[in-house]
C-alpha cells in the first residue's frame, strides 16, 4: 500500500521561495490553524514505540506547500516537549520550591530527583523521539535540489528542521547523558527494535554528531530560516493577535553550535558563535544584531521606597505586551490559548493557575530570592547628579526577581497570603506597574514559551570567555566581567601565552625618565623608579571582538538590567575586596576592611565564573536552562560542589554565597547531588512496545 505525502492539505503553485500571491491569504490562515494544533502530523508520531509497520511514502510532485505543512507538523510535535523542557530543568535545580499541599506527585518526585518511570508523565522520553523521528522522515525525503531561478526552494525548511532535531537531541543528551542516536527514519517495528539493540551514544558522541550535522549551515546569510509570507511573518495568531517572524519558530544554528561547543569545552569556537550571533558578523542579516539596553528594571526615585519603580523587565513575559517584545526573541514556541483551538501549555497550571488563588504548585525558592537580595543596587542620575547604594532601601538587591514574582490574597476567613508566585508564564499587569507589591495577576494560559532571547547570547558569550581564561587566554575574564558590568562597546582582544617586554622611557637627551624616588621608612632615598613602556613581544593565539558599531554605543552590562548602575558599582567588580567578600575572607572593622588571606588567581577565576552563573539565574530564572547550566559549569571545573551545594541550599535564605564558610544547606540532598549518577534521568526499558503483526491497522489518510 502506498500513500502520497507526509501531510495532507492544500497544494499550491510557488514562485521563488514565497507562496503564490493568489493563495497567500488562505495559506496564512492555514499556517495559523496548523500552528494552533488543529492539523495532525500523520507520519511516525509515536517515535520508537510504534504501533505498526509504517508504510513508505512517495514524494513525487512534492511542492513547497507540502514541505511547509510537514514542518508545521514537526513544530506541533515540539509543543509536546516544551513544558517538559522547562520543568525537567527547573524542578531539579535551585530556583524553585514546591508547595507541600498543592504540588502533584510527579512534580514532587522531580524536585527530589526521585524517578518513577511507570507513573511520572514527565519521564516519558517517547515525545522527544517523536520530534526526532518526524525530523528524520522529513530530512530523508525532502528534495533540496528543487530550484527556481537558482534558488533552492526547500533549503530554508531543510535547515530549520535540522535545527529542531539538533535542539531536541541536545535536550535529551543533557537530561539523560547516554541516549539512542539515529538519523534514519524509523518506519517499522523491526527498525525500532534494531535501534534499541544498538549501543547508546554518550553525550559527547551525540554532540560531535550534531556539530558535524549543522555546521555547514551556520551562516544565516547563505542558509536563512523560512519566511512563509511576503513580509516573513505569520500574521495575527496567539494572544492579542501577536505577529511573529517565521525564523523565530526555530533555534538559530549559531546559537545551537555555541551551546554544543560549550558542552564540548571548545570555548574559542563557542565564543565566536555567540559573538557572531550578537553582532550579525559574517552575515547580511541585520535582524541578528542585538544590544541589551532595553527591558531594565530600576528605581525612579532616590531611596527606592514603595512602588516608585520603572519596570520594563516584566514586559518580556506579560501576555498583553508580548507583541511588542517578540522581535527581541530568538526562538519561541507558540501555543493555543484554548483546547478548542489546538495544543495548549500546562505551565500556567503549575506556576500560577488562572483564577485559582493559592493553587500554585511551585514558588520562587529562598535561594533565588536570597541571591537577588545579596546584590547591591546602585542608584544614579545625571540631573540632578545623585549616586547612592541601596543598603538603606526598602529592597536592597536586584529587582528582576521581584519584577516577575507576586503575591495573592485569598478569599478565606484568614485572608491568607500566597507569596513568591512566579509570573513568567502567564503574567498580566494590573494596577501599579512593578513587582514590589502584589500588582500582578495570572492571565490566560501560556501562549508563547520563550526558548531563547538576546540575553542568552550575551551570557553564553561570557561563559565561553571564562572557559577561555581557564585555557590560559589572558584578558578573557576581564572581558567576561565587562559583559556583566558595563556592557561591550569597544574592540577587545584576548591572547594565549602573551609575552611582554619593558623598555625605559627616555627624554630628549636620551636619559631615562625617573617616575618617582623610592624612600625607606625613615624617608631616605633607596633608589629611583624609571618610567617604562610595555610592549607585546609574542603570543600563541589571539581572538578579537569588535563592538564599536553604533548599535552598541548605549549597551549596558547584563547585571544593570536589575541592579542599577553596575558600571560604577564598587561592590560589583573584579577586585580583591569583592572576591574576598564573596568567599568569606573579608573582615570589616572600625578601621576598615581587611582581607584575611591572599586572593589567588584561581580565586579570581572562580569568582567571575560564579558571577556568570549567578547572572544566568537572575536574568533567565525558570526559563528552562538552570539544571543544564549547573551541570555544565560543574563539569567545566571538575567540581561537583558547584551543582550540589547550590541545589542543597535552595530552601535556605542564605545571605552568603555557597563558597562562604557560613553557607547553609541540606546535607542529605548535598550528598545525593554530589554523585554525578544522580544528575541524569533514567531511560525507560520499554521504549519499544512489541506489536502483534496480525493486528496491524490498515487504511488510508483522508483524501485531499
């Protein structure tokens, strides 16, 4: 029995890489309908657990319309893993506490890293492989040679599907470590069995395979993501008729490569990928150029009292404002806002159910709240010139966590207050703008899940720089601090094994110029110090980064998005005093601060690495990255404490860092997370369900 195509639907005639104008309007509505989940992707949807031998498909006369419909089906399957992507990464990490009375068993188990494969719905790996197998079928059968006017019509969708498959495999490798890896379509029960009988691939093997698979398509100027109408946008779908560019439905290849290189420890290539993503380097696409000088949250008056706050950070996540923010996103996953219209997200039901006061299953953990409060906000204005620190403020620390958490007052007799509710998945503003008072309420369910945004690229860039410093590239940690503190605005270079030579500066008569006379404790001269010029003699390797373009002129440090004027903040700097305060060897007395032990180079490197990891929490909390970040940072330095202590301390309101001697944590949980075997999810034993060949269902797809 033969069947004709991967997806059934409207066929059309195409011109170049655009939909024929005569069908454009109907096609756009079809795209909208499909994205909301109304159409069913009929090929290989069940991954390795197939119910029957699959039939082969013919792709004769396959048009771009058919290709688009198939890709939309793949995006629908991505919706099936989106919630899990967030929950698996956040529940097991340090930024979430669970409700003792409202959290369901599946949520409780993940929080404790207890895994019940038979009952926990979040441990069903088949949905991930459904995405992968759908991609495999498409990639095996699409004709990338089909061209018109020397334009390969199918290439944008081909590259987009490669990005979906690579992202999905990476999530499996992060969460499971050793996984089945295959790129051929699994169309039969016997093929599924063959895959499961092969040795698992390690995370490193998977990463190497993914890099080789997508590296040829890294340049978006040569391999752009799809644009499915004349303006490159899908018109008016989702909440508030939001417009989203087609490319935002897929992960940029360079971001994927950067992530893969980070996991591999290839920090030079990782840094260049994120640099290219930020600047648009080596492309002709201005849409890839970003600066992080928007969506900051700051006090609008001296003293930081009450509700006097100018807040743009929460706009990123507010449902009604998303249309104004979507252009700043790299990748989003859209959902229908009602089951009547397609696939919906369940994240709002976990984080803040609509119209159900006190029903949240999870809350912002004491650890993330304490981390925010440990930051020292710096207030600064030019006119009139005022600069002060927030030690005397009502809220002293970073404002981002406050901006996206809120409280609810119950309607019970006690008027119970429910605090620290997370609003990143269905935030809606009401009343006073800002998160310092209970001014937010749950909106409709999640309609857009933000997978990646510009701040990801900046923070991953900083992480790669820290890795380069560990590989002895000098100047890399200072540039990482620049990303956090003042923002990249200039040209920067970092050098491997630099050697310098000093030469004396001479006057017109050729005599060395004395810089100062050196005196002993009695004031007697013991010599002179000559002025010198230092020259770079040699280096093994160098890497340059140019941020002098006008668009970076007003760039700010990522930390300033929540902590005020970080550029001038003396408490947020790469200095011995800041490092000593961080690791607990700074004593403050009436006579001043005293560092009680020498600060080493290793201390400074650990400090900047921790600042980057802290900033990843402050900026990207609860967005589906945290557990993977902790694993990657811990493995980069070979120190499991990086992960174990943070997770074990999540229920404590520490006012010191995890490197401080007075840091409090759960010893039992610490010992569990110290063992790397407990970092990874178990794979189910029954990934392939045997099927009785005599009961293979037959029938054809609905006709066009």
